[in-house]
């Protein structure tokens, strides 16, 4: 079964463990009926029927998402905007947040994301199960945005919406790729102009928007805490586009292996395991990976969170196998059999091969073998030693 299929079925099983009865809606004198059959009905409308359909939904949704990414502000600028705690944007406030990297986006009809709307949730036009974003307005459910850019977003008031939140959390923990969306805020620029000019000014700039990507960081059991809020954290455009690359790299059925031409012999020898394992060259590769946002394919923690000595070169086909099967012997240390990993993920493998999930991560353009890095970035790696 593919990972995507497993995820769909896993979520269905968990969500159907719900107790029959009702759940309270936050801040409201309102209850939502919960029962297996109610949940089942909603699941049928948010979960794609097959893993192939799921993959298509992911691809189309994130293709749209990527488009809006270019209009995003930095997390620190978004925080500045949040901390204004006012819908009215004075010119000096606008100056302040723009100088911190905020982008003020005028109203764009039909975009959903850059349109004034009192509803909090922005549905994905590509796929019902996904949200494109959430709107924050001052005085909402939870007004606190901490220094790490984390905040709590209010739960929806219907069962379908609640299940969607839990689905995002489940995707995050099962696929080990955080679900991302946008948080948007709107501001009224009218206050800063003289009333007598108002009619002459373009209406698109009456309301302006500041958006930033966020990732899901909470994890609730769908059957137990169906009505829990969603915890989110602001992220950079770079992190969001890395995450999208990972989502797009999930294939629905099987791993599609990229064709890799053999490395030039001199290059293969120069970057073989013996030459990189504890040398200036190896150090240069590790530093390069840290500067270029690469992550451990095992635990997905950024390499720049590790000390250099905690990074090591792992073998796809293990050294022990190379020793045991002599025909592998002259290829076992080839850069295409090597990948950068953190020490603890590497020692967890012992003398065995990476599992299917890890293999597909290593082979994906997002991670890559050492051979892939040399093919694509030889000059910038060489510049480091
Ligand atoms: Zn690791």
C-alpha cells in the first residue's frame, strides 16, 4: 500500500473512533452532533477516493499555493503587523511594517485570499479537503502571537471543518511533512486619507492584505479532541517552498526513480567515501548543506541545527553488504551510494538499508545523494575548499 493510501485509511479509522453524542463549539452556546455516521458522511466529502486522486489534489492545491507565496511577508514583518492590534492602518504604521519586509497587497477580486470577508477560513478552490488559509482579525479567539511566531487558531463551528483541522494534523504527523496554509490580515487604509479625496482614490487600495505562510504544529486525536483549535507557526517563504517540494515529491503509487548517469570516473574517485568521510572536502560538503537549507532525510531536521561532527555520510547499500557481496565492492563508496545524514539516523540503520520511505526521500530532488549534489552544485561545493 502506498504511503498516501495508508494515510487516508489511517485517518478514516481514527476519526471513526469518535463517541456518539455531541461536541461543544468554542465560545458559543452550540453543540455539534457527532456519531460514526455523521463523521463518515463528512469524511466522504473531504478524503479523496484513491491515493491517485489524493496525489492530484496535493499537486493542484500546492501549485496554487506556490503562486501566492511570492506575495508573502516575512514572519517578523507579519508579527509587526499583528502587533499593531488595529484594523486601521496609518501611513506611519504602513511605513514601519513595510520597512520590516511586509508586502501590502491590494484587494484582488476572486482570489479569496486578498478579499475582504468576515469568514475565518479560506477554502482551497482546488480541493475541498484543504484550506488555503485562515484570516486573523484583531480580537479573535486567541490574540497571542509569541516570539517564535506561534499562535492558536479558533476551531470551526461545524463537523466538517473540525475534521479538516484533524486531517491536517494527521498529515503532518504521518507524512512527516507539516501541512501549510496562509494566515492573512486585512487593514483599512481609508483612515489615513483626507475625506475629500476618498472618492477619487482606487477602491482596490481601501483594504490591503498582509499574508504569511504557517505550518501546523498541533497534534490531536481526531476521535477524542475533534473540536480542538489548530496551533500554527509562521514560517519563511523558503521553508514553505521546501515543504511544497516535499509534498510534490510524494508519488501516489510507487517510487519513480530518476535516471542518474554515472559520474565521471575522476569525480567519483575524488568524492568517494574514503575521500570525504573525515576530510576538508567532507567538511565543505557538510557546510554547504547547512548553508543551503538541506535536511536529514531520516528525521527531517535541518542540517544547520547539528554540529558538523554530528553529521556523517551514510551508505544506501550498506558497507557490510558491500563486504559480503564482492561484486558490489568497487561501487560501495561511490558518491551516488552516499548521502548526508545525522549520526543518530545513520546508526539506527546499523548494517541494513534505508527503508522504502527513506529511500524515496534520499532519491528525491529535495534531498539527493552526494553524487546528485556534485552533479548539480560542483562549483559551489568546490568553492568551499
Ligand atoms: Zn536525522
